[in-house]
């Protein structure tokens, strides 16, 4: 048997055999739980939200994160030592040239 009958149109299951929405499913129309939007019989609910300007004027809360010392950059590392050694060599060469 075909799903489409030329004389009667497409055949869909009866509304009683439709699966019911889970209790966690929220309707986007009335914002109630337990049914889908296409099954909703209630009026659309107006939900006021702040405008974009209001959102931009409100400062964001800064979250301070505590970082362990082992992850903080160290003051004196290998690169610092190498740069200091090269700078000392340049000073020695300069002092030798000036003599």
C-alpha cells in the first residue's frame, strides 16, 4: 500500500497515535512544558527582553581566575639568560674596539 493515494491525499497517522512530548520539552509558543509547538492551543506569550543598547550599556562581570604559580611566567628563564650573555659579549667587544 502506498503512502500517497491520488484521491485522498497523503496519509498521516491519527493524532492519537502521535508520540507525546517528554516533560522536559518546552513549547516555544506558550513556554509551557510537555507538548510541542505545533500541538499548542494557547496564545503566544510576550517575553520582554532587554534591547541591544541596554545590553551594551550594562558592564560585564569580570571573572578573576586564580592561576597556580607553576603556570605563571618566571622572571628569569633560559631565554633571559641567553640574551644577557649576548649583551655582555657585545659590551666586551665594544670596550675592546674603543681601546
